[in-house]
C-alpha cells in the first residue's frame, strides 16, 4: 500500500470513529468495527468477554513491542446536546495506530508487535483492566501516541515523550436537612457545607516549588423552591500534581479537611476517589529510541523536546503495574485548538499522517534491533 492509499484509509477511519463516538466501557461498536477489520485482513486478534477493547498482533518472536491507542470518548454538551464526543482525540489515536499497522504488517520483524486498543481511558480504569487481562505478557517496551494542543506543540513538530501529571478525582454527597427560608435554624444547610469545601480547596498548601492544583468542579444543591434551604448536595473535586508523591500529600490533606468539615457542620457526608491516575514514568531508553527515530524519519528540525503537561493519562498505569516495561508516549503537533476536552476541539488532519509514520517507524526500529539498551 502506497502512502496516498494509507492516508486515505487513515482519514476514512478517523471520520468513522469521529462520527461514531462511544463513552467509556460502552465502546461496543468501536470494538466490533476494529475486530471485523482485523478478521477481514487476517490479522491475529482477540477481544474480551467482560470488557470492551481489542488486541491485535503482527510479527514473530518471543519478545513483544506494544503500542496503545485509547478508544473511548467523553460525554459532554456539544451545541446544546449531551452526547459522546471525541474531544480528547482518541479517534485520532485509533486512526494513527491503524495507519502504523498498515505500514508494518508486511514487513519482516524480529519481534511481535502488539496493538492494544484500550477502553475507558477517560474514566481511568481501562489500562488497569488490560493489565489484569494479561495484555502485557512478554512486553518489553510500550509506546503510545497523542495529539497535543497548539500551545504545547505546533503542527510539524513531534516530541518523543509526554510527562503527564498525576490526577485524582473525587465525587461526594452531602446529607443535611431542608429548612424553611424563614427558619434556617431548623435545618442543616448543604450550601454552607459546599462553601466550606470550596474554601478548603483554597487553603491546601504544598511546597510552592511543586506544581499542583485543587479545584471544585461540581456543586449541585436545590431545595426545589426559592424559600427552601437545601439540605442535600453533590460535589466533585479535580486534584492534580506533577509528581505522584505530591498528589498523595494533597489527597491526605483533603481527607483531613473533609472530615473536619463533616464534624463542624454535623452532617452526613460521603465521598469516593473514583479515579486516581499516576503521573508519567517515562523510560529514558524508550524516549531516546523515539527521539532517534523521529530525527531519522523526519529530520532534526521536526524533533521537539519532551512535553511536560498537567493533564493526566492512564497510559502510565502500564508502567506502574509492570515496572520492567520501558515506555514513552509520542506527542504529535497538530495545531489543535481551542484545547483538549473542548467540545469544539479541532486540528489539522495532516497530523494523523505524521503520527502514523512516527509510530510505525518507532515500532519497526524497536522490533528489528536486538538490544534496545544500546540505542542512543
């Protein structure tokens, strides 16, 4: 397949997945579409009985070089309608990795290349589910790919790694007691508690030399009438840090603060950290391999420094759970605006072709040399 045909296939896939977005753990048609393609192409693959996602494999050998593409979309309001929306670019990730597969499938490879089409990155559990189901067996090196916002990387630039920050996400409920607006002393005002929680987030301090943030991202309280003081409410917190140990400190301080608020206002309050995503554990060996490949394939002018970003990605669970695996996520400049997770996110589609080429070249280099440790 020549480059023009490959690019046409990439765009076809992108348009399909973009217009058929599915949220975390519900990527049923995405899984079916990928599996059907692999079946038609005679590519070894398998799915799971209890979760979405597809694993495909080409090449031969005992060792495995893996690449991961996340396949889920966000649930958000777009032009006034709540819907599944690929505003994080996972439709692009699928398409770039499929394009890389097209380049590699007929090439001689001294190792196997495993393509992990992973569900539920947005909710943070997909990578763990894949690890639990054995997709990292025999894997020595793992690569990922992701488009970057314009303020991080412009079109025509590619970085060999992304240093994501760590993130923790809390959902909570408050159970006080409703009261008449004229008799506030007879109730337990959930809005007072919400205000206290918001103030708490502004008084959680860590060493200012560290990068971190704590935000309230949801407050819902409604007594049903203007003259009813609500006793029940819901809230959520978004907590981030560039280092895993700093995130641990933030969580500990917030736990103490929430317990103190619960006691102060004498209300029932419950909360759960429903997603904690680790910060990046990038292997220097994998970074250098990707950097060398980008330079050889595109030229020195294309290679950009590794990206440091406060955003999080559950890709890094693979190395947390499998510390022997050398991993890096390749960053693709795409003139992406206004930003990731914006409902109107858009980018230059030429970035898809750069991404597919970069991924294919990196995987091929990794799969055709005997000792990755010797790569500089």
